[in-house]
C-alpha cells in the first residue's frame, strides 16, 4: 500500500427530498465519522467532505406534488439533513450542496473539458414526450400498470410493489404524471460517457489492483465489468439541474449521477479555495468513499472513469460500502414512512445520540443486510452502555471522591491482578486500530467495549469498597488503576461515542485526549483532581420502547389500509353479464381441446394470426385476432380450447373453422383458456 500524507474522506451525498433515517446513519455516516475521528486523534491530516444532492427527477416530482419550486424543496430538506447530522456528531469539515454556484461552475467546467476533448459520444434516440406539458419525461414521470404483478401506479423505472426493474415501454397503459396524458416517443439528443472504453483499465485497476476491497464491493464491480460496460448518458431533458454547457442544449441538464459526485470536488473547493488541489490531485493523498451498496457502481466504476477521462485527479484507495439496514424485519421505506427519522428520534430520546450511534455500529450491515429492532436497542443501551461502561466509570470516580477527596490516589500497593489487567490494554488498542483501518467498525467497537468490560471485571473482582475497611493503600492502587482504565476508555471510545466520551474526559479533567495515550502506565498522575461523578448513560424504560412499537404498528395498519384502498380502486372492471341462455343453447356448443401445429401472421394485418390446429378429429385452420398479444413462435405447440362447431367464415381469404376461447383482462389484454394439465386433443368441455 502507498504511504500517504493525508486522507480525504467523502460520504455519499444524501438526497434532499426528505429527512435522513437510521439506515443512512448506519450504512454511511456513522462509519465515516468513526474513521475520521480516529484519524484526527492519531494526529493525521484528514478532510471530511459531504453535502446535499439537490438535482434530479425525484426533486422535481416532490416540488410538483407540493406545489412549490425545486429550490424550495432542497432548501427545506438541506437544512433538516444538515441539522440532523450536526446533532448526531457527524463531524464534517464541510457540508454544502450541489445547488451552489461553485458546484454549478465546477460541474460545468468538468463536462466542458471532456466535451472539448471528444470524450463523449453524441447520440439521438427516442424518449417519451408529454405533448400537453411540452416536455420530455424521465422514467419516474411515467406511471402505469406493472406488467409483472399487475399493480397500478408502477413507475417507468421500477414497480415499488414487486420491486421489478422496468422500462417505460413495458408499462401497461402508461401515462404522464405531469398532465395525465399518454406520452408519445420523440427524438432527442444526448451525450454519453463510453464506459466500454475504460473497461480494460477498470479490470486492471479494480480486479487486479484492489483485491483487498470488501467482498460485496469487489464482487459487484466484477459482475458489472464481466457483463460488459455500455455508454451511459451524462445529460437528460429536464429544467432542474446544471445546464449542459454546450450550444444548442437548451432544456438539457447534466444527469444527476454525473453531476453529484463532482459535488465532492466542488465542496472541497468551497472550503479550501486556495489548497483544494492537494486533496484531489496529489498522489500522497488517500481518497476513501463511504457509501451504501446502491452507490457502488457510481463510485467504483462511473466516477473513477470520469476522473480518468478528465485526467489530473487521484482515484479512490478504498470504497467500503455497507449493505442495508432493515427496521423490525421490514425494508426501510421513505414512501411508506417505515423508518426511524433522525429528527424524530432526537425528539423522543433527547441526549441519547450516543445510544443510537452505539447500536447502529454494533449492528452495522457491514457484510449483509441487518435488522434494527427497538428491543435490541433498549437491551444494548441498558445492559452494555449503562450496566458495563457507565457502571464501571461511575464506581471508579465515586469511590475516588469517597476515599481520596476526588484525587487520583497513588499506586501505593500494586498487586499481580493490577499488572495482569493493565497488561491486556495494548493488545486491545492494537485490535481497535487494525479493525478501524480495515473498515471493520463493528469489531472495532467490540474491542473498545472490551476495555470497559476489563475495567468492570477488575473493579468487581478487587472490591475496593471492601478492601478500604482494612487496607487503604491497597484501595489506592485499585482505584489508581481503575482511573487509568477510565482514561483509556475516554480515548478509545471517543470515535464511537463522542458525546459521552467528551463528558467522561471532562469528568476526569483530561487535558489531552490523544490516541497514543491509550495503555500508558500513568495517563492521569497521582494527585490529579477529578471532577464530580456524573452518569454517562441512562436506562431506557419499557414505555419509551412501547411508544415506538405502537407508532410502527399504526404506520403498518395505515399502509395496509392504503394498499387495500388502492387494490379496491384498481380492481379489474368485470364486463356486465350477458342475457340468460338456455341449457339447450349451451348444449349446442362443441368446445374441445386442440394443439397449435403451425402459426404465421396474416399478411398486411397487425392483429391476425393464421393457425393450423389438431382438434383430435381433424386438422383445420383458424384465423384469430391475437397477434398483438402472442407471436407465431409462442403459439406453436400450445394447447388451447376452441369452439369447434362455429359456422366457418372466410377471413382475409382464409376459411376459418372455429374460434379460440380466450379471456379479456381489465387491462384489455387477452389470455388463453387452457386445461390445467395436458389432455388428448379433442377432449370435450362441458
């Protein structure tokens, strides 16, 4: 690995169309913050950059629904997100936004350089266009019936009910969310980054050069590269975003995936206008991207290809992406309000930021999707933070006040148990460091908590409150070592629990909270005056958890009711019943099974297929208007049901002898009536 002078850390730009939730915190921002705080405590030069991602279609949809401008939307949520991060101690050096002037200029200049150097492909293609609104429609502006599950309101890129990825062409009865009209196809021009040109380089850079990356990251990159990369559009037809800086591109903006990662660069320029280049263009800078798994392709393949195409920029040394965090067994969903929102958590659990940071790190989805439950949150807070870490610190400080006037006593009468206990600390320190430096924050937290477990066991085993009755010198040694372990904890746990460890450092009146102090024989010398004992953590009671579970139950019921109402509203419209017929009328119909032997389109028609079928009685021909639903290839070999004694009639010069039985769905599509199992041709039905 390279030797670096400094580390640039970025975390995924949160999308400014809503607040942030625990999934965001667990997957990206807590791990990034732990890493940055650790590096700062090591005395290393580090920069932590982030900001709101404020362009793209979802922003415009939100504005449309709320009857305001896209700028109003991003102004509102940018502040909500920024405040939430600050309140949870996410220690960015800058948190800016992609609607800033400096970002627009930076992104525009970046595009223009690639454009001037011929790095893009210019192509014309057909896209959906709303003739009433006079605008091209992004996939999310088109809704219709899902062809996979039949759900109404599926988007042009995905059905949120069944999760299938879609294209607008696949939707049944597609219509524009802007005007409600049926869109047409219209030719438009866009610019594409030919990722295929960088495929060989990416293989060498990632697959050969970064085998140390997390398995989920490396595996996803390999899958994309092995499947073959294709040119990717860098512009789109939209009125919200960074305008394409090319003549004749009115109404076109930079695609948000191209625009957003440049935000890391523009935010750095905003913070450090005179020295930003050393962070982005110097080979002795280490660049690390913290993201969720849904952003792997953009940060490992697309953005590096952009930087490579531009030239002069460093590439990420690592991209430690996490998996997803679920909530009470269900996928976190902003549209269904199935989430724990950070601003609401702060309202319900004031001064408990570290409790959430602790649980989200302890249960981080580092290698697979994990689940957050309120019961686990309560248990970890009460049995680990309160009963182990908080209990040990409180006993040590209280006893120092009780027996030694709040001063660190002298190590007057050391014993083997003292030396054996203290001897374990360097190994714990090394394990924390190794895990953090390999982006294993869950394991690093376990090791940091092992210091608290070590101290808790030590003070319980030595029982200084009992020893004090007979041997005050021995009590002094026990409490001396206990206070040193408290100081170790204040340092080692600071990246994970910044609020409570700041409180502990103040209680111990530590002047220096430096990583290298961990494990030193005397962090706080004898005679050092301690502050008053305070509880670092407080228990979370059942009623607080019950309130959260009740809230989720209400959300669940509301979602179920909404789904039921939507299902009822979108229930198939059944054709009205026809007039009664007699049994004798029914007996006249000869309905039989048959198999299609041959199928071909009737020339000069769009809807007719010419079928040759085996009825079990004979081979005959039928002309059927099903070509818009089935191809000839799909028909051959299919067993069907026919009305065999329908009076023959000539259709387009072909004598049609019978009728295929089919059912018409609510969406207008026709489907075959077929036997549940294969039967002999000619089997009668009725």
